[in-house]
C-alpha cells in the first residue's frame, strides 16, 4: 500500500484527488493538508510514502516546503503539482529534489502512474522535461533562475513576491546581513538591479501566481 499525503490550499482539488486515488487498491490517501504546517507534521511523523504538493501554497510556498521536506526526509518522494506548464518550473524543481512535476491538467491515470513510479524509487520525467534536462548538460543556456542554488531560488521567489529583506530574514530565520548577501548574489547572477526587476522577471517567466 502506498500512503499519499496531498497538500493543496484548494479543498476541491484535495477532494477530487482523494476520490480518484481511493479507487485504486494499492493507494491510500492518509492526509490532505491545506497548509505547510499540517504537511510538515505528516512528514515528521513519517506518515506518508509519497507527497503530492501544490507549488502555490499559502504562507510557505511549495518551493519552500519542498526544500524543508528534503532537509527533513531526503528519501521521501515529492511530486509537485502546478497550473503552470512544465517548461516554467519542472527542471528547476527536479534539481531542487522533486521526484516529478505534474500539471493540474494531467490525466488522472498519469498521476497514478507517477505516484507508483516515484514510490518505487524512480523519478517521473516526461519526454519534454527529459529533453530540457539533456539540453542543460551541454551549453548552459538555461534561464537565469534555473542557475540559482536552492537557497538563492528561495530568496528570489520571496523577494519577487514583494517581501522585504527584513521580513525574509525573519521567515527564514536568517540574519538581515545574510539575506542581503543572498539578494546581492541573486541580482548579480540574474543580471538585474532591483527587487522590482526580480518581480517583473518572475511574472514574465510565469513564476508567480
């Protein structure tokens, strides 16, 4: 039996996934979580074998939660759910430790296939994403945000959403000086000059919802 934790802030999405997955004898939804705190409680209790995680969660974003899960339980497979096309986020999230990336328009049977695949220790990678990953092995022509480290990506997305350095330092439990250093690195790596340019970049590339 594969135990599944669903994390999505939309009750109708959680209910729909629970209903469909319950029709499969080898799958059991053990938790559906509306926020990151509830999900991390499940992770700490080692209560799930696979996590289905929405990228746009309230409070902590899906990216933040992915990093938190991989820090706490590195072997726990996390399938990311998003309404964005996979070319916007998939390769970045796979590099950050996600086991796969599913669009919310994915056929339900494909979601089941992905769950079984990652529960068996493999990754779920579509042909299009495999091509993107292969291309990244050659000339590094990836978009600037895909070249950021895990923490830099985290800082970038928070700043792009309008958080100040002080707010970000508090939410990540870092010093203001440390966050300022990360901010400078992000701006330098992305060739941008201000937080407003980070926001514009994120909107242009479909990284904000």
